[in-house]
C-alpha cells in the first residue's frame, strides 16, 4: 500500500530566530520512499540538514521575523500489515544488552525512573518477564490515563501523568517508557505519523507518540495510547523522550499560528490524477 504524509506549520517570530525541526521520516524508511518528500519554506530561506545523536534527520534554518511557514509532503510504501506481536519475545539481561541500548534504561527529562521505580516493581515485579510484562505495562497505562487534548501540558512528566491520570499520547508513552526502564527493559520514545488506516477516522489529525522496547534482540513497537496493533506507522524521530525529538525547536520566542498534519492511504492512480490536475494548473 501507499501512504501520503505531510505537514503544514506556520510559526510567528518577533525577530529572526534560529530553528531546528524534526519533520522528515526516519532514515529507516528511506528504502520505502515512493514520492520523495518535498519541503517548502515561505518566505524562502536556506534549509540544511544533519543527523543528531540518535540518527534523526534534522533540518535547520533561521526563521525570519513575522510568519514563517514550512510545508512538506511525500509518499511512502508500506506493507499494510499491523504491528508485529510476539508473545514469546524475552527480556534481555542488562549485562547482555548492546551498548547503544543502555542509554534507554536511564532516567531522562520526562521519564523519572527514580520516582517510579518502586511503583513499577510493586505493579509488575511478579508479572512474567518479556512481552507479557511490557503488554501489562501498556494495559495499565492505557487504563490509568484518560486521553484529553484539553489537559495537554508540554511540561508534564511521566510521574505527573501517573499522579494526574490525564494527558495525550506523549504522556501515555512517557509513563510506559519510564515503567519499562524501571523494570530494566530498554524503551525509547517515538514521534511519527499514524493515520486512521483500518480504524475509525479521528479529526483533526496530529502527530503521534508511541514507544519501542528492546525484546528478544530487537526493537519492538508498543502503543500504550491506542493499545492495539495498527497499520501504517511512519517513524519520524526516536529519542529518550519528547525533549530529544521536538517537531520544532526555536532559539528565541515564537508562537504557533497554524498546524496541520495529514496521513492517509492513496493509490498510484489517484496520485497520477493529482499530478495531471496540477499540471493543467
């Protein structure tokens, strides 16, 4: 199947402001590109890219004073299969973990393992290790937190989400990640596109947050917010938590003027028709 994805974001700055954005699909999906992503900045400014410490593709520029719009659109191939489920996947003992997994066992800005460690062991210490334990953590988080956009807060941590029992997808991910780390299971934060493919349509669309957990020698997808296998995830960025993968980070004051995201299934025929319509002007 083919999935079209993109974004249209406008920020307003009071003065020229350096900016970093993480809006390009992760390099893991580059072999699946069907239509390369086009990115347009308005006003036109120089955009350069680099890879951060986690391998994410970052774009930097200096946003001019006033409204600055960055628009991107592309198409990626996808298997059309739901997330892999492997109940036999075991935990990997800490002493056998690859070196690059160890950082995802540690506490981070939004995932306070020190404050949640005893809670985690009380809740999940007797649960069968491996996939069963991670799924139990996801089940708990899914039932413990009530999703509410109106209660979104950019500074909410995993421990605060545990206490307040409300939040958005990033809060579900942060709490589940922290609880996994407390149980010595590496877990990392994912930001990406997740369209409503195979499920009821929810509007307006937004970026989604979920997690990847290291089990059985590989990183496996878990989604404590939706808590069910889904079709068509497109990873944009990975990190320890949301602090590592902001969609837009500016080095100066700004406010968000408009924000739109799209992710939906398309066909080659519909893409050709769109191209022909555009060519006719």
